[in-house]
């Protein structure tokens, strides 16, 4: 079986994505997960660029990775400076990483207009940097920045930069589509041509500005690349990097190419959700292979067919990547959807059971009122378990009050006061928040934290409000959808009311109770 090595740059290139900021311990946690997954190379950062990255490398030097090699990143040495004297290059040696990736200018436009150097000087910078690091006993990879644009601009010079790195001791050269605008057919053609000129390992590094990063990475492999760089969930600057999650799944399941141990493939969904959680990003429900909607079925005809033979509407068995089939409950799904969800929840329900008809009628009634259970599976699970009396309440609300005050300095303050009974104990708490929902969430957690400590591991990751009858204006019912996450997965809950605070409270309580129910069943 052909093999491809995976090079993860979540902690360096991915961390350049808008809104992402990793602490040192965040980076250590992600590195450990990637090592358990079996990724061959983990690029941890640029040790010469900031103290945080250097601290990460020094912490990692005390840990023993089981499957991965840690790599450190930097650019070629500065113009008119020896590599042995360049602070960036010296920091790579200090990092204690055994594999070093050097990015260099490949496009003549960048050499003359950005670097302000001659083409010959740039080649000397590449050669000096790679040979110096190789002389220190380090494994050196060379990232050819903007390679595809460079190749189309000046093919001979672009190839010369690769050959220079190879001759200086680089063990791999990686072709980078840095601007992310190269078409898949161009990637295949150029990689095919380059493969015949290069003796060392050949990598591919794609950005997603034309929404082609995954396709381009796979095309490069078909053309002869044996290393793929990317990030978990495709995070990264601008439109992101190539998403390693579908790349791994496609290599293993579609192309028959070995890149991970077979038993690690089922960890893809977990790793994807884990990185989303640490990155404080909402998990995309439509992410291929691992998203909540990847194997979700709504239409009655689809549901009926997939239950007879999953191949009718599923391109793989979702369990192969650690995901699972979801049957969406709505007025379109009919009894079949209710029966399948009941089976998933280990609830005994037959097609002719009066409860089936009752639950279906309840679903149709609630959806007529504005509920949308296909988008709130957690709320539907709670509804089913309540109907079967297989649900215990974790607390009872005795009342709440939300106070919003705008002062003369235009500062707005929000406070929520909640009265609960928890395990027979009365709790009366208050908390401030950035708004009414945040204040209610804070007050509820405050009241429950001593009884249910695991709530500290969940947070609200998305909050949506939709007006259901625009003609009614501010008197319209609203639908609130809340997405919550913990370190393992994410779930959605719903609330509907003419009062936005009440709708939010319904969704918030379902979210908390689902987390507690989930933890209680472990």
C-alpha cells in the first residue's frame, strides 16, 4: 500500500487564523492529541518569533511523543547575514526540535520586490540556511513559498530553488500554494513535472482561498507527492489551510493510501471536536466526515431507504471516522424518524404503539409553533425521555428575575437572580453578565456548580435568535437555538416563546440538563 506522511501545522499556520489565540498549554494539549492520532510531524510554531513558541518547545522537550516528531519553523537567514549568526536560525537549534522546516522565496517577484535581493543572493540564502542546520545533525525540510505562482512565472528559477535546497541537504521539499488560487488541474500538472526533477520527499501545502485546498492536496498526492501539510478543521489565515480531517479520510478510505494506523481513523471526529473546543471555535455541522450533519437524514424517503441499506445515501460507514448516523425528527420524517430515534436512545417503541402517534403529534404541534427539532437534537432527546418517564430532573426552578439598567454614562449592566431547588436544597443566586442570557447562564451555573462540577467543562458556543412572524413586529414569537460544547462533543437545544428571555431560558435549561444527563449515563 502506498504511504503518505502527514505534517500538521495547526499550531503554527492554523494559529494565524482570525480569532485564534493559543496559550502554551493549549498548544501542548493539541500536540498530545495529534501524537495519539499518529500524525507523523507536528509543527509547533516559530521559536524565533515570540517567547510563547520558544516556551512551548522547551516544555515539549521534556515530553516523549509516541508517534510524532516535533518540527520547528523559520524563514531562511537574512540577507547579508551568515546563517550561523542569524538569531532566527540560532533559535531553531535552541528549540531542541529535531526536524526543522525552512520557508524560502521561490517566486522571482517576491525575491526582487519583497526581499529586495538578487535571484542569486536568494539561492545563497537557501543553501546557507539548509546546509548550516543540516551540519548540526538536524533533519531539514524546505517549504517553497508561492511555488505554483513562481513556477508559472519563471519555471527554471522556481525549480532551481528546490534543487538548491535539495543539494544543501534538505530531506524534503514542499510545494506551497500560498495564495490559495491555483486550480486543481494546474496542481496535478505541475507536481507531476516537478516529481521527475526531485529525488527527496515531495510535499504539498495548500491554502483554501479558492475552496480547493483539499482537492489540490489529493491531486498532488495522485501526481506523486508523499507528504501533505494541513491543519485540523482547515483553520488558518484568510480562508484557511487544507483540512487534514477529510484529507486523511479520503487518503485512507477512497484512495487506499496509508497515512495513519487503521485503528486511529475512528479518532478523527474526536480530534476535530477537541481542536474546535481548544480553539474556541464553533464546530461546523456540515464539515465532511466529522460534522454533525455529515450523516444526517431528514426526508422520509431518504430515511426509509437508508434504514434498508445505508449505502443508498451514505458514502461510507460513519463509524469508520468516529461519527454516527442521525435521523432528523421533523414533520417530514413521519413515524420512521421517531422510531429510529427511539431505538438510538434504547427506548422501546413500536410502529403501532400509541406513544408513537402521541410523540409524532406532539412534534408536529411544537414545530407548528416554531420549534425546529432537526436543529436541536438534544432538546428532542429530552422530550423523548420525558415522554417515557426515563428522565429525572436535576433541579427545579422556583423563579428568576433579570434586571437591565442603563445609567447616565450610557453603561448598561445586567443582573440575573435565580431561585432553584437542587437535590432538596434551596439555592438563591445572582450574577452579572454581558446581556440577559449570559447573566442567566452565569447565575444558573453558580447555583449548580457545587452539585454538578462537570458543568465547568461546558460552554455556550453559539446563540441564534429568529423572529418567526415578522408581521407581528416586536410581538412576534422568537426561536432561540443554542449550541453548547464540552471537551468531547457539541449539542443543540431550542426554545420558543413570545418573550425572548423565556425562549432563551428554555434552550439554556435544555442545554445544561442534556450535559448533566449525558454525564450521568457514563
